[in-house]
C-alpha cells in the first residue's frame, strides 16, 4: 500500500465527523509510541510550553547522570541517544524558542560533562553541530528573542 499525500489526507479528514476523527486518532495512537507521545504533547502539554521544556530538561539531567563513563565509546553512544530523544521532543513542539532552549541546555550539559568532551573529537563535533543548529534557530526568531538567546549562546561558548 502506498501512502497518499498530505493534501489528500486533509481533504478526506474534512469529510469525517468529530466522533470518527476521535476514533482515527485513538487508532493511530495504538500503533506507535511516537504517535501517542505527540498526542500527549498536543492535548496536555502544548498549552504550557515552559513546563514541557522543564520536564525535558529534567529527563536530560537523569540521562546525563546515567552515562557510563568507562570509555568514550559509551559516552558517545549515550550522548547520541539523548540528542535523538531531545530532537524528537523538539519536533513535537515545532517552536524555535523550544528548540533553542533545549539545544542550549544539551550543549551546556555536554560541555560541563566529565570527562571533558575536548578529549574526543567526535563529541566535540556533536557539540559544534548543535551550536550551528542553535544559530540557525536563533536567526528565525524575533529580534528581542534573538538578542537574549545570542547572549546565552555566547555565554556557553565563552565560558571555558
């Protein structure tokens, strides 16, 4: 079976009643954990973005504290996992402020991590690529927010 386009889905959903849409959403949530997580965000957490961001930061704190520091291999593997989860939560929100805040926090945690990421070129590359992502996200924001987040980013980069 080939998936149809978004426009075709949109047109078909326009013809459904509220109860049919509810059933479709519930059916969709049974198939993949990500679908259920997205619905959870949209229904329960999207109205309070600050609490959503804080809960992800708390989750990142726990994950960083559980990293096996025996070798850089395990550290890299764990950092990639934390980053992919963070990116997933960023996709749910679709807000540049949320993306910037979470990536800044991730980079700060990575920079403060012991043993230092400077001893691993691959971890340093992960850090650098996320800094580039932060800069791109900042460029798409309102001027006042740009200034605030650029200050935070400069703080992160200059805080050696």
